[in-house]
């Protein structure tokens, strides 16, 4: 009976006992990350002095991601030959230890904003390598014909965690403690680390969080393909302008709306539902012209943020954020598909490496900028300004697309 409910493409993958154990660990870890999506910013709000809340929230959210970029670029020569299993284990152990230190320091009365940011930064230092190790391990574990199904299952779990995690965290930060939520996230990483230790996994293979040699070659190739360079530029700025949202939204909930953490959890839960549904609908968009749809997504996401800049009822912004998630969800799949469709086949790998290397910095940089912006402008203006800038980005991209089509 269960076999009939599972699509045929996924049955061989789920028949692999080792994969089933791994995906259980990934699901638990993703749920912890989904909870931290709310808790990281909320704890920074609780710890920071009121006059500098925006700066500390921006610092905390950036510290949870940005050092992973540094680790990917700095440790390339030393870590790329480390087996994928060991990299995944190292990342999960570091995450578990340092995230687990947050509630301990909080309970001891020692947790200050600077210490909090430092601990978060150290916890994320190997995270890009852990992610690369995870997908390398799946590639080593499964034959070619099963990898797409496995990657789809893993990415779907990640989307599902952005629905369940924020909803759970919203309740916990309101009625228990945001510091203890980070402790739960640490336990999910510990669970995955123990599972990896107790599972026989491949030890071979070279891992690359960022293939720098291929990326350099890909950037040189992109300069001779203006359309692809334009796509990468659009994607980079789109991700950059998204970054401040992660800083400004929690402060909008506390400072502008004076609401509890359950509302922040609701925002992100509905965004996750929208993104999941939008991502699943991306397959139907293959029949539409990819460039106009991609530009339309940029415009649509920007428009969904504009109501935050005005004094509208909270229900309006909640609905807009959910719709924004549905618009935002297909963007990655469509932009990658465009790159695949327009790249010369012999240069595709190098161009995708260049894309990954460039985009690695965009969203974390936007998050880091979001702190000073929110401190200077306020959360409402930062959210509305992010939307306005994104609409302007989409409008410029649309005009360039129309100009290019007329000149052809």
C-alpha cells in the first residue's frame, strides 16, 4: 500500500537503507534550522540595548551565515581533499557545540551581544563545507539515475522545515525562551552527527564548496555571453536585496507592531508554504518564456514587500508575504534553467561554478547591510525600501530585455 503512495522515481532511492537513515537526520537538522530562523534574530532583540537593536540583529543574522562564505573561500586548499563524510561530521559537531553554548551562557547570565555574535560566527564557519559534503556524499552513495530524486527529496525537506520550524519557534520564543530554541537546534545537529558516526558511509571523494579554478574560468566565459552575465547580475542583486528582510522583519514585529514571536513565526511559516507551492509549480512554467517569467518574479517579490512601508493592517502584510513566498519560490529553479538553456554545453559546468561562487556572497552581504539600514531607517522603511529597490531592479531588467528583443 505504501509503495503505491510513493511516486516510482523515489522508490529506488527510499529502498536504500543508508539513504533513509541520512534523510531522517537531514529532516531533524532542517527542522532545527527552521526554528533558528526565528530564534537567532529574536534572541538578539532580547539581548541588545534598545538604541542599537538593529545593528545587533543584523550582526547576529549575518554571523549565522556569512562566516560560512569565508570558510568556503579560505579553507579551500586544506579541506577539499577531506572525505565528504568527515566534512559533514565536522560541520555538525561544530554547529552542535557552539550553538549549544548559547543557552548555557544565557542560563549562566554570561551571554552578551558581542559574545552571542562571536559564538554564532564560529558555529557557521564550516557550514558551506558541510553542505558541499552532504551533496557529495549523496552522489557517492547513489547511482546517477537516482541522484535527481534524492536531491529533490532533500531540498523538499528543507522547504518543509521553513514551514514547521518557524511556527514551532514562534510559540517557543514567546512562551519559553529563544536561547533554549537554539539549544534545540544544537541537539538536532548532534543527532545528525551521531547518526553519521553510526552509519557506514563512503570515505572517498574530493569535495569543493566552491570550485575556484572553474569559477574563474566561468567568469571569463560569462563576459563573452552578455545575456548570461546579465542573468547572473540580476540574480546577485535580487539575492542582495532580499538580505535586509531577514533583519528588518523581526524588528518590524517587535518595534512597529509590538507583537509576540508567534507573529514572526506566522510570517515565515506562510512564506515557506508559499515558496513550497510556488517551487512545485515551477515545472508548469517551463512552457512560458523563461526570461520574462524570471523578471516577473523579481517584480512580484518587490511588490509583495511594498505594503510593509505603509501603515496597513497586519493581515495585509501577512497575506502579501505569503503571496511573496509563492512568487519567490520558483526563482532559483528558473534562473538555473535559464543558465542551462543559454550556456554552451561544453562550458556549462564552469559557468555554473562561477554562478555559485558569485551568489555565495549576495544574501549574506545583504543581511549584513540590513543591520545598519534598519538602525538608520527603521524596520518599516527598510522592508518597504527593499521592495521598492527590487521593483526598480525588475523594471530595469525588463527594459533591457525589451530593448534587446527589439534589436534582434
